[in-house]
C-alpha cells in the first residue's frame, strides 16, 4: 500500500498530500462515500456536483465500486463545454467512469444542457431551475472539482464575470476557444464536502501559489474551498518540498 502523507494546514485552507493518484482516488472516494452515508441518515437524497477530467475519473472509478445506495443519489455537473455533441466532454467522463459502472438510475442523472449548441443563457437558466428543485439549502452535498495549471477550478477563470455573479449557473467568456457553463461560488461554496483534486507536476505552480497567499488568479479556488474544504494533491503537484509520508494517516474528511 502506498503511504498516505500527512494532511498539512498550509496556506488556505488545508492541503492533503498523497504519494500517488491511486491513493488520491481511494482517499477521495472513501470521503465521498462516507459523506453520502451521513447525508442519507438525515434526508432522503444526496446530491453530488461533479467535474470531468482524468484525475477525478480515477476517483469516480473507485466510488463506483463502493456500496452506495445510488437510487438515492443524484448527480449534477459543476461545469462543462458548450458543444455540438449530444453532451459535453465532462459529462462523458462522469458517465463512463461512475454512472454506468455504478448503474446510477437514469432519473438521477442530470447533465448540463450544453449539447447540440443550446442558447447559452436559456440553458443556464434551465439548469438553475433544476438545481432549485434538487438542492437543499441552495447547495449540493458534495462538490468534486479539479485544478487547472493556471489555477482555475471548475470553469471559473480569473477575470471572468462568472466569478462575480449571484446566479447559480453562468456561461463563461471564451477560454481556449471554448465557451463553458459552470456552477458559481454562491452554490458551490455551500456544499458540506468540497474537494479539489490536483495531480502531476503541471499543477505544482498553482498549488504553490495557493499555499503562499492571496494570488488573485486563485480567487475561485479560495472561494470554493473556504475555511474547511480540502485541496487533495499528489506529491508531484505539491512540489519537491512535499512532507514526509505518514502510512497511518486517515483519508481527509
């Protein structure tokens, strides 16, 4: 078993460091499954807001193998590309690595209406109405997000008006020639479990900037994590100063 590394209260908020992406996936999926169970002890359904990408995909594969009562869990998206395809690429990742392997019921799957080139504003309003029906207290129960090399998380980019809106769902300005739909900080920041996953040396600069202080490019990351979210990274993403491994450290909560 790869050693888990000590959770470090460095920067803001805490950064939890693991040796490998495989250990990250196990720790993250364990924390998510635990939170689902705790939520379902209190009410009938639990809502997960999930991103796409290769790093979260490994977590979804682990989560799909866990004994979760998926008939009581609803899946929404944090963000996706507006595309000509039937669904955006992030939804395809979620479907392939979690929804289909776990046999999540069709009625519990809620993709963003980003396919077939919708009218972006109308599509965002439609998704916000859906969230209004699903979310207790105006927030999902779990948020799983990634971290871009430039420090963005979900599809909230430095300087984009989506960072400032009070709307639950926003359409971004073009980023790398792609327009995206994204949940915003007012809805994301209220989740009971908020995890941002980062793996690989390409993320080290953004992780270092987050640990060192108030880099304005990381406003979305700070806003999503708040005081009690977790940035879960592998050794490569943390950088050469990664702490010494602790084989007995538990997964983050």
